[in-house]
C-alpha cells in the first residue's frame, strides 16, 4: 500500500483549519512538476485510460503529487478517502463508485462521461502503491468528518460561483 505513518496523527483534523487534508504533505512533487519519465511510465501502465484525454493527465499529476489520501481511523479501521482537486478536496468511494465533485454529479451520473479524474486518481494510486495513508484515532472520526463535509461544501460553493 502507500506511505503510512506509524502512529495516529497527533493534531486533530479540526485544529488543522478549514482544510482538513494534509495537502501534498509527503510529496516533493507538486501538480504540474512531474518528471516526464514518471508521467510516461504511468501513461503506459494505464494506457486504457488514455481515452479520457486530459483527465488522465490530471489524475497522474494528482497521484504523483501525493494527492490521494486514505485516512484510517484506529482501532476500528474505518476509512475515508479523499482526492485533492483543483478547487479543494473531494470525498470518494471507489467501491460505489462515487465522487463529491460536480463533474461526477452532472456528467458521470448524467451518463455523458464514464468517470471523473478523482476516481481515476484513486485507481492509479491504489494500483501503484501511491496511496498516502494517514492514521487517526477513532476519537477524531467525528471532527474529521465534520471538517471534511465543510471542505466539500466549500468546493461546491467555489464551483458554482
């Protein structure tokens, strides 16, 4: 699996401010700064996703920047998966599949597109071991979800402005 921290985060998600995720914390690469070798290797490995055009490029940038976060709450093992998007963090459930982004709501659920780049990012990160796993204690679950929901609403507000 991806990188993990051995102990639950000591700082509460709420105390991290309105942005709950540790944006690109464990990455020295930022979106748009990927090496052509890394990008080319992932494009080759996921060539079947090439039909999605620029979405694949965004997904690869997100993965290489460490933008796919799997938050694990201990000891229960509950998981919340988010992907850093252009406007903020998006909540995803790859098993449904579901994404909180407006593209998923309007285009994917509307039948005009197959997927969004957030779900594509998760697939690439999961299959290449690039999931950024962050551990929290179960006591932080409620405040984490509340902060995550605030972030999702902020993204929605930005996308309709």
